[in-house]
C-alpha cells in the first residue's frame, strides 16, 4: 500500500502559474488542482516567479505574456540562463495566443500558447496534451 501511495505522490505534477490577474490565478489554481490533482504555485508577476524558481523546480510554467514590470520574453531569457530551469517547459496563457505562430513559439522556446479566455474545464487537458502527460 505504501508503494501505491508513493506512486501517486510521485506522479503529481507541479505548475508555476505567473499571472498578474488575481482572478485568473485563482481560477487556474482551482481548475488544475481539483480537476487534474496537480500542485499549483502562483506568482503575481515575473519577478516573483523567478524567486519561486529558486525554491521550486516545477514541471511546467504557465506564463501570462502581458504583465507589468518584466515581460514574458525577458522572463523566458532569464529562465533559460539558469542550468536548473532551462529545460522547464513554458506555456503562454494570453489574450494574444493567435499571434504566436509555431515558428514564434519555437523561436521563444515555448511549448504552446493557450488563449484567454480559456475553458476552465478543458485547461488541464490542453496542458496535458501539449506536454504528453496523462490525466
């Protein structure tokens, strides 16, 4: 029984969500925790997100593109500079998802762009499909 509990614990994914809108952070956190069982760490801006990465190494980062302070491109560049975080997948969560063609996503080193507004009931499935995870 202990092994099956540890197996479930080891399969839990962790997500770092960086978004300046409190309502979006709460909605995404609840959806991903309740529907997928994933652990969600939230940050209100890119600077705090970088601080979180000093303590946590998430399985994926969901990143808002338009935030005050540091933009998404600068954040991604800083993320890729660090050995421990350079391979963490990034998925953009943005109202400008259509702007990000496959070539632009590849150029940025980003896995996907999910459009806001998104369907809260299918968000976990979209993330899992992008990353090849099972739910």
